[in-house]
C-alpha cells in the first residue's frame, strides 16, 4: 500500500484506496514522499467559524449560559457534516451533565477516518459575555487513540514555548533558569522576554519569580489556549506561557503547538488531597512531567481556531450589513502548514439551510 494512505484506514478502505488512489492515477512519487490527502483542518474551520458567529451575536449581553449554548449548538451542527468517524475525547463534560459535545460522544460518519476530537466551542465564555477581548472558538482532530484523556484533575501547571526554545524548557527547574535558557535559545536577554500568565491569585509566587528574574509579564484574563499559541507564533510579542490553567486546555494547546513545532510541558495540579486521590485512583501520576507527545501522541494533528472577540492571536467577528467577517487559523502538523483565513459570510444565505442565528 502506498505511503499516502492514512494510518486510520480500515482494511476495506485500504483495498479501495489501492485501486483508486487520491486524485486518480498519480505519477511516480519521489522516494520518501507521499501524495497529499484530505485536510480535515479546513473542515474544522467551518465548525469554529459557526461557533464564533453564533456566540458573537450575544457578545457583551452578560449571559454566559446563552453564549455557551449558542456556540455549542452551532459547532455541533457543523461537526456533524465533517467526513470523519469522530469520538469526542475532550468536550464539555460527561454525558449526564451536557446534552451535546460531551466526552465520549460520536460524531460523523461510519467508515470515514477514525479520529479523536477535542473542542472548546468558546475558550473565554466570560470574556464573550462581558464583551472583553481574547475569546476564541477552538477544535482539534488527531487519529484515534492519540489524545490524553483529561481525567479527574481539572488543572495543570504548564510551560509553553515556540520552536526555537522547544528544547530549552524544564518545568521542574526554577523560573529564572527557564527564562535564562529560553533567552539563550532565542538570542535574547531575559529582560527582552514577555511571559504570558493567567491573572489568578494562585500565581502570586510565579509572578514574583518572573519579575525578580527581570522578564516582562502580560496577563491573561481567561483563555490560556490562545496564550500558548501566541507563545509559539512569531510576531505576537509573547515568548512563553507559564502557570496553572485547565488540563483540557493544556491538551488542546499541545495539538496547536505540535502543528507549530513548539513545545509544552505540563504537570497535573490537584486542588486538594481529595482530587489528588481521585487522580491517582484513575491511574494518573500527578508528579509526572507530561511532554507534548504525552498529551497528543499522533503525528497528523489538525487544529483550527476562530476569533470571537478581538485578541492578540485573531480578530473578532465583524458585522457589516447582511454579512459577517471572521478571522481564523488552521494548522496541520504533518505538513507544517499554517493558514490564516479571513472569510465573509452572507447571513441571509446561511439562514436558508441553518436554524442557527448567525
């Protein structure tokens, strides 16, 4: 079988693909190369765009539940059209707690590529409800069995950087040591570095350590997925993300960083002894350092995000007459391609085949 065949193909699909390769009958491929296959990342963008458009209609109205519900309904509708045999590994909770996009939900079509799905219909529900900057809609896909399940520990201590500093970080080392190594790897001084940190009381010591080392800080109100991506993207003015945030967000950030060539290290951070015991009982070691490949082991990762409100990474939804403009990013680890997508949506046409209020 040719190297172009996705590893998740069934025996039947492999047989069909052998007789009818993608694109008909391609000519000879150079040694070690393969013909391109379907980029599901472009399909994902349609889902994050839909969620962003639905949520943005409620921006600043002070109703986080309505914002969340609108984004979830829109994303679920679009994900159902993606040609995949999808399993939600990171969703909105357990089936008993949420009617849709729950962990374990099946989405897509049997016989299509079998993938794990991680979704954040809104990374920054409060930001959207209050009309504040930095909210995104996020989704990631990877071949089946490749995503770490978050487990019972809700929070994770993280450090994330871009490609230049991928080999320089050590979450077990002192903050000052990490900053010196990152500065050396990027040809900078510690004083030139900007560290992104969630604005939380739990980070008081971390903030003090960063300031004592001489680096600068940019605080995040919410949404550390965007912070991790900003740390890995050139031109954002951010060099690294540090601190404790959501475990699910850390795993989703790992998907993006794998596409960008960056790196993340995490360590579960139980909030109390009871959560530590539940974490251990579920088979997780809270003291283990989790690298990028521990969080997402697959080699073919798709990631998409669309801005809901303006942020450092992406612009928010813009309305103009009967149209709306969205700004998205789509990435794939296998090719390393990063696409920035500006799309114009004609809301009157969308209403003809969708009940979603865009």
